[in-house]
């Protein structure tokens, strides 16, 4: 498996993974806008035949990386791919000291994954998502 930067040709597969994993609808423009704004922060896991996961992140200040989305294809989860993607984007982000993300309070699996990856819950964000659901703000310190 190769971890590499996103390329335009990956778009359909990334969207397939998202459609089968999240209830929310995201347009292709959503992914392309983030890619344009932060090309280094859009990383995919490629098993040689297909995209099996991806992560998108953006530096929000000189030392803080915000993870916008991380997703592994169903059937490929719990094999370490999510952890590899997370490690890769952090390593690539240079002087990053803090990594932050928001996660739905109801997404117990993802919360377990983030806790295992060294994140702690910092805050509750009521009404964070358009459907009115709440989020946790989670953070990982690198020093
Ligand atoms: C969350 C997600 C990205 C994790 O990726 P993954 O490749 O399955 O995770 P890994 O295999 O690297 O797991 C790392 C650790 O987290 C734990 N973990 C992962 N998924 C878990 C689950 N469903 N329940 C409990 N623990 C879990 C693993 O046990 C593992 O711990 P270990 O190292 O002690 O074995 C993946 O499950 C996913 O795509 N979920 C759907 C999309 C989503 O909810 N994304 C996050 C919100 S934006």
C-alpha cells in the first residue's frame, strides 16, 4: 500500500468512500476546493488497485493542523490504514504542535480511534452539524 498525495483521478473513488460512510452529502466542489487550498493536506492510501482511505487537513495557524475528514473504505478498517494516514499527514505538516478535529458525539468508533491515536476531548460543541447534532472538539499535543 502506498500513502501519497491526492490526484484529480482519485476524486470519484474518494466520493464513493464518503457516500458509503457518511450520511451527509458532499459535492465534488467541496473536495476540489479543499485540495486547491491545501494540496499537501489531501492524502490517500492506494493499495495498487484502488483508493482504500484518505485524510484531509489544513494548517489553521503556524502550529495547528485541523483534520477536516478521515475515512477508510468499509472492509479495510481496523487494519491500521487510518493510523498510517494520520501519522503521514502530521509528519508532512512540518512544525505542527497541535492537531485538532471535530467528531460527532455519536460516532463512538471514531472517538475510540482518535483516543487510541492520542487525542483527548477538549470541548463539547453543541449544534455543530447542520442536522443539529453535537460534536466533540478533540486535540492531540505533539510536545
Ligand atoms: C475512524 C476510521 C478512520 C479509523 O480507521 P481505521 O483504519 O479503521 O483505524 P486503525 O485500523 O488505524 O485503528 C487504530 C486503532 O483504533 C481502534 N479502532 C479503529 N476502529 C475502531 C472501532 N470501530 N471500534 C473500536 N476501536 C477502533 C483500533 O482498534 C486500533 O487500535 P489498536 O492499534 O490498538 O489495534 C475508520 O473507522 C472510518 O473510516 N470510519 C468511518 C468514517 C469516520 O467516522 N471518520 C471519522 C470522522 S470524520
